[in-house]
């Protein structure tokens, strides 16, 4: 048995193949700098990282942490424990809270949907507290639930101490985990995502515009949330779609609102311009045939279990290679579905993507006389 690598094609020869989702993420080397203290740009479909600057560094997320507040409310609505028409009472604590406000009044009852708009569009600290107290009894208890939910979502570093992003030395997130949260909002709660694209909301006769500057620029932005404190600087968790391709961007530590708007625009535009997604295979496609040792069939089809799409720099598309790697020959018996090979995708200066290939059919082992005949053939002619 020997390690066997068979090159199938370069990208230019695979134009007829199509797919949808990459079952593993590629990392593209960043070729752009940014004045943001932390920055993370990722392709929504493939998980390919286009830009990573201190993306795993803990930082104050300021109002970007309200993404988790809204996610918690969306969860309650979608599992039936809460309705958009339910009303929650405004406490004195919520009414007195400073910073950005929805301007709810103490003692009033406010619909959950209005509170959500107050959180998402107006970045209302008061609306966050009303929701937190209504769902968990206290803001502190709600913050504990936020941290618990973060762990469930794979956000191992994020810790919440309040529902608003109000400065606290232990209220911290990372740019990467904000991007994870943004993706989960879009995937898990698609019927509620539209709130993030609303440009204004009026409550108590006070009209406020969405602080997300990208909503007012023609780049396909449809969310998500800004943040700002003196310690954190100006930040934004954003998502945009162009030609059916979605990117998620997180930046933080920028010096001004204008810098936040311009830098976010520049980085997203760069990601759309310099990179693209290339569909290679659909789930169930036979990628190659591998020889079988002592099997009732001479070969077994190598099948890809999931659709395969890769993100790579447009300048590298002609340098991409796709190869199948396995130990040859495959010893029988071979059960259908067994992982027996890998598909490896490489391109200049990129980290290779590897995905499993499975046996497409069962291949039984030869009977005793068949094995004897195969062994004689091996002695005479060598391995298949």
C-alpha cells in the first residue's frame, strides 16, 4: 500500500462544476492594512478568512454586544415563549440609564417588537434593560444567560456583564466571535434579520436614524450594529451582499465616526473586489475512482459528501489545483460511506483546504478462491 496523489484539474478546467457550501474554511493571507485596532473579514458561505488583525484579542465591544441581547430575544420569540406583541414594563433603572436611549418612560408597557427596534435601530440602552428584566428578572441574570448562550454558539472568550455594552472591565468579546454571532443571527433567525436594515425608528415622537453608516452607502449592506465608548473607540459589526455573495466584517478601535464609515466601506469593497467564490462539486458527486485490493469490484467511487465551494483571490484562480489523496489500493471490504480519501485544494500562498471523500458503494471482499487468484496475479504483475 502506498500514498497516492492524483491531480484532477486546475480551476480553469473545472468551469462546468458547481456547488454551494464549503465543509471546511480556508484562510487567505491578508494583503491590506487597516487603522482599526481589531479587524476581521470573513466570507459567509465558506468561512474563508480574508482579513485577520488581532481578531482573537479581547476588547470592549460596546454596543455591538447588543447583538447578543437581540439574539436572546429572537430565541424566545422563535421557540414560542415570547411574542412580538407581548408588553414589558419599564423599570426606573431602565428609564434612568444614560447613553443612547429609546426614550421609554418609567411605568409604561412597551411591545417587544418596539423594544427590539429600540435596541437595533436606536441602540437604546433603556430598551435593552427592559428586555433583560422582562426575560430574566434582572439585567445581571440576563447577562449570565448571554454568556451561557455565547458558549453554546462556540464563542469561548466572550463574557457579558450587562445587556447594553456599558463599560465594564469584564464585559469583553473578540472580533472573531462578533462575526460568529452575526452569522448565527442571519442563519438562526432569518425572519427577524430585516430589523437590522431599517434606517430609522420613531418612538415617543422622537425619530432616530440607524447609526450603521453602511446602510446609507450603495454597497449592499443590510446590518448589523455599531458601537462606541471612549475606551473601545468606534466599532462596527457589518454584513453586506453583492452578486449573491455575503461578507461579514468586524472592526473596532477606530478614531471617529467618519473613520468607521470610510474604513468599513473600504474593507468590504476590497473583500468583494479581490476575492470570489468558486463552486467545484455538488454533494454526491463522484470525484474519482480508487483501486480496491481483494475486492469483488476493481475500483470504488470516491464521493464528496457535501457541496464544495472555495474562496480565493481572483488573481490566484488560474493557479488553483485540486487533487485526490489516499492510500492505494483500498483494502476490501469497503462499506459505503466510509472515509477513504481526501480532496485537497491548493493555490499560491493560500492554506490548503482538505475535505473527506467517502466510498460511494459497498465493495465486498473476494471469496477464498478469488483472493488466491488475486494473490497470484499480484505475484506475477504487481499491485493494481
